C-alpha cells in the first residue's frame, strides 16, 4: 500500500488517543493525542524501536527515569528495551506521530481514549 499524506496536518487533526495510520512489513506509523495532564503510560518495548515526533503542544519526556521538556518540533528516539513515558504538561493537547519498528499494534487499531487503550492488550 502506498501512503502519501501531510503527516503534520493528519497529526494536528487527530482526536484519538492512538490511531494506527499505516503498517508496513518492517514499521508502523501511529498518531497520538494526549489531553492536558495525560501521559502515554510508562512502558518498555523489548523488541521495538520507537521514534516520536512532537507536532503540537508541550510536555515532558521521562526516559530511563530522566525527565526533560519536549515541545513542538522535538523528536525522541527510544531504543528497544528502554523504559519511557511522555506526559502532556501543557494546557492544550500534545499531538504526536510515532514510528514503531517493527510494528507494535494491530494494523486497524483506533483507541479513542487512554481508558480504551488500557482495556486492550498489545
């Protein structure tokens, strides 16, 4: 499947906590929308690298227990096996697109809220 879209506009328009946009043989593109004070949830992907690009909003990255601010235009590369969490510390939604390699979610996954995400297993 060929995917050619304006990723910044797609990310800004996304209202879902997590939405898989495209899944390839070796990687996956996912949009995320964190509400104010919401976080992704501390996690470790044992066999998956993750690249996160912060498109809109501000927050905090917590990687291996070390915190640092994140803002529009920042990128975080989280290697497999690294504990991480991303928190929206701003007053408006934190808009993110993320690339997993290899894919980490079912190809058709849409989770409207974090509560929905917590109900489902990877």
